[in-house]
């Protein structure tokens, strides 16, 4: 009789524990305010994009969604603030593609491991880069620039907004693809960079709609191509570099994405991703993104993780061959 009671007690406790576990797993998300740490500075384009999405999520979830700006230090400040985040989806981080895909190559020692510390959720935005030249530049296509770079034997100057920036790395990618050498000139500010392009102090630079668009609209610089698979909906008259066989495949962009701490349940990440996708489809956000010059990049957490792996691998040889180190 005693053994039978013990058995029934054990079974009962087991069922109770199972029911508790099931209830815990089925608990609705979110159950409290959500904090999103971002490496972007307050008022910047990526910050505005994140905040309009956060506002939609807050309304849908019935919980505050707080955007916490922690710019500086190559993203290290934001990552440091995120280090003790709980893996339940209530603390997220918004990082750009450089923090995840190129920093592992450009820094000898990182204070984080993109693969071991973060769980990808989905991209928030993507921005393509245009090939920018002076208004009266003789170059009409990227092919023209490549030919000139070959003729100048490494002496053609191009600019970017700092060492290791997407503009710098995009130049390195072009060199690797075309077998050419150019002279990189880093600038401290975007305004200085595109002023130098307009004055032909540097022959070209990569620029986004947000960064180089104002100078293009003012008639001081020209966009001669977009380093993307297809033309931009905002600048449909500017050809994609894919339209010229010799420059096909040259792609340079940057993205911001949401990440959770390692160990965050996949079901939670998939819910967040789905709700962000729904928010991005809102007509007001579609228009806001268009005004900011951003594209959507809809991906599931698994697809986003795969893209990250491919991009990280793709940058390895380019950065190593250039011996580019930022520390």
C-alpha cells in the first residue's frame, strides 16, 4: 500500500510539474515592458526607423517598447549594456551589419562573439549604396571608374566616411572583384566626404540616399549606378551595376537588425519577427521608410542567420587581403 501511495504521489507531482512547465511555455509574450538597446544615435535615420517600429509593437503587444540609445565605441557600448540581458525576448539589441559581419575580421579581439552571444530575429532596414561622382565628372558608369583605376595604377583616390566603413569596404570589394588598386581617403564627416567628391578631390565614393541624396538633389554630385541587384524605386533612372556584365555582382549595402540574447526560445523570436514584419507593412511606415531612403528586408530568424553567415564568410578574404585592422 505504501509503495502504491508513493507511486501515485510521484505520478501526481510529475503531472503537476508537467502542467506547470506547459503553462510557463505557453505564457503570453510579452508579459512586461520590452527594451531595445540600439547602437544608433538618437535622431539618426536608423534610430527613427527603429522607433516607428517600436511604437507599432507597443500598440500590438499592450506593453511599452523602450528604445535605449547606446551609440559609440564601434557598437561596444551597446553590446556592453546588453550583456546581462535575460533570454526571454524582453531585452533585445539593434545592431548594424558591420557589428555582426565585418567586425569579426577587422578587430583582432572583440568584446563579444556574434555567433555565441546573439540570436538573430530579423532585419529592421536595409540601405543600398550608390556610386557617387562629381556633377562634371568624366565618369558615366562604374565600368568607366574601373578602367580609369587600372590606367592610374593604384593612384585613383576614392573616399569614405571612416576606415572600415561600408564605403571603405565597398571600395575593397570592388578592388578584389576587378583586380585593381585604388587609394582610400577617409574623412571625418559625411559632409566633408561629398564636398570632396563634388570638388573632385576624390574621384568617387559610395553613398546612401540619406547621406549623399541631399548633395545629389542640389546638383553637386551624380549617382552613376547603384551597387545592388536591381534599380532603386526612389532613383529608378539610376542603373544597377548588374546591368553591365563587367560589374555584375558588385553589391554593397548596410542593414540594421534585431537580435536577442543567446538561448532565447525560437518561438519567441519567430513571434517578434512576425510582428515586426506586420508593422513594416503598415502604410505609414512604408512611406516613412521611403522618405528615409530605406528598404525592407523580410526574413525569418533562420534565413537571417544564414545571410549573416554568408556575409561574414564573404568579407573574410577581402579584409584579410587588405590587412585591415581597426584595433
